[in-house]
């Protein structure tokens, strides 16, 4: 009887602080910034759709991005037990199957909020959640590929978040010039995601993760990342000029030139300088996103 009672014991619910740590609030900023770019590019005054804007912020940050973090930690719990044993799941602070339950509950809540916000936001949320699960969960586990993994993260963090920002404000499918711009910045973000792989080359190689620095070597992967980041921005500059957004074109061009000046240092020692470039070059990249958004929204 005692053995049966132990086997059916349910783990206690985790503390709020541990759930919050699992959802990793620090990761919410990039998609929320892209959402803001979408809001600005819509040209719709915030005061006219403030409730929808709050819903969009919740979706891109705490809900969809939070879901992706919970899913990732659940399916990486065995690896984290070795590399990051203090994380909420391997440490036992989120015990039993609560990690999986939180991911499922957050998925359902995300879809419910999106459904109240409009069909285009619901569609973007649905795609984002599929990507969140497929990135970490078998059988897909896109994170094991240096090509597909960064592409999925770039699409969701930049493209879908931007799309959501425009859709919540306009209440409709974003205009073609906005779609083109967000796709270009999503492509460029693939290079940004590759930068994050330089800090774990040895671990990735040991565990079979085929990140681009592992597959190509660090220097070639850094060169590729720089090209992937720079070319879409150059296309954005040309498009801004063609669409008559002169100030935005100049702003994006200046920011791109500064990035190009920083890239040789990154390429010289990618593992050493990737964090530095994230703080400098990537900050310039996302500033260019906002500059382009201001032009698309008619503010520049």
C-alpha cells in the first residue's frame, strides 16, 4: 500500500518565481521590439487600438515567447541537468511533469488571447506556436540544424512579431511593402541567431548539434552570418529609396555602414567577439528596423 501511494503521488505546483524563471523574461524583448516595429509601420495611432496593442505585447512576449522557453527547457531537461543543473526543471523546483503542463497551458492561453484579437493575429500565433514546439520537440527538433533552427527563430522573433504588431493595429493583413520589409529583416536575423551559436561550439559538437560554426568552422560561419545580416539591409535601403522614404533610407544605410565597419573584428575571432557584436552591431541592426518602420508608417 505504501509503495502504491508513493507511485501515485502528484508533484506540488511550482512557485510563481520558478515559473517566471522558466519563461525567461529576458528573452521577451526581441519579439516585443519587432512587435513595436509592426505597430509603428502600421501608421495607426496607438490610442485608437490600445487594448489590441496590449494583447499583442502579451502574445509576443510572455505568452508565445514564454511558451517557446518552457517547451525548450522541458525537452532539454536531461542536457540541462548536466550543463545548467540550477534551471527550474533539472533542479526539481518545477518537478514531475509540471514543465510540460506549463508549456501546454501557455499554448492554450496564447491561442485564446489571439482568437480575441483577430484572425490574422490568430494565424500568426498559430504558426509561431507550431515553430516553438517543432524547434525543440522530437521528431522535428529543428534546433539541431544550423540552417533550419536559426531560420525558425528568426521568423518567429522578427517576422511573425512584426506581422502581429501591424495586424493588431490595422485589424487586417499587413500591406505588401510591410510584408516585404519584415521578411527581409527576418532573413537577416538568421545571421544574428548564428552568432549565438559561437558560445557553445564545443558543447554542440559533443552533443551532435549541427550549428553552422560546427559544420562550417567558426570563421567561415562568421563571414556567412555577416553577409546574411548585411545583404537584406542593403535591399531595404534600396526599397526605401524606391518607395520615397528618403530619411529612412539614409538612416538604415548609415546604421549598415557602421555595422560593416564592426564586422571585421567579429570575423577575426568569432567566439571571442560574438557577445561584443551582439551588443553593438545587433543593436544597430534592430535600430534600422525601427528606422524602416518609421518610414513605412509615414512618420519619416
